[in-house]
């Protein structure tokens, strides 16, 4: 029976996945694999995503993390995967590419591109509309927190 991913992963499950991570061909003792092994790894742990979605994640790794998928990043994602609000927050944090705590127009373009691949039913939104919808404290900027809430409200990620 396929795993129900809305149930949090147990420590034992995460340990088992870590051993699969270590078994990947590009695994380096520092605790990372290269993005070319990413799809293979997701298949090894039975993560239920289409090839197209997995390729979008790989692309994100190439853009944001220099093509490196660390064990820490994997464990962080694995601990949040059961909760759509946690996944949304993780995504918002990942797309704050310059790490200033806000989502810029450029960062939004990247985020939107990723989300459209992930969920093709997503309506096309431009940055102006995004700010209007997401900026709940009306300071003219979209914070990580506001972005996370917007992602959660607008997708079934
Ligand atoms: Ca930013
Ligand atoms: Ca705001």
C-alpha cells in the first residue's frame, strides 16, 4: 500500500530514507548528493510526484542551491512534508532567493514558474496581483509569512 504522506514521517522512516540518500551514486561524505540524483532519490523513497514535478524541483536545486541537495535540506523537507502550511512556508523561504525576508518581483517570477509546473491548474498571476492579494499588513511588500499563506490559499501543494 502506498504511504499516506499526510501522516508525519517517523524518525525510523527518516533514518531509512537517509540510508537511501547515502546510497545514491553522487553521495559525498559531507552529506550531500548532486541534483542529477534527485529524481532517482525521490523514486527510491516513493515520493508521489510526477516526473515533471520532480524535474521542477531539480531545477530549483540547480538555481537556488548550486545543484547540491544536502542531507540537512532533505531532513528539513521530510519533517514538513505532511503539512500543507509547512510545505507552503518551506517554499516561500526557498524562493526568497536573496534571503532578505521578502519576495521581490524577480523572486515571484521564479516561484510562479515553479508553482505552475507543480500545479498546472493554477491561474496566471502577475506580481501586482500577487502583492494585492498577499500583502495583508499593507506595507507594500510581501513577507515570507504572507507569501506562505498566499501559497497555501492558492495551491494544493
Ligand atoms: Ca527576497
Ligand atoms: Ca506585507
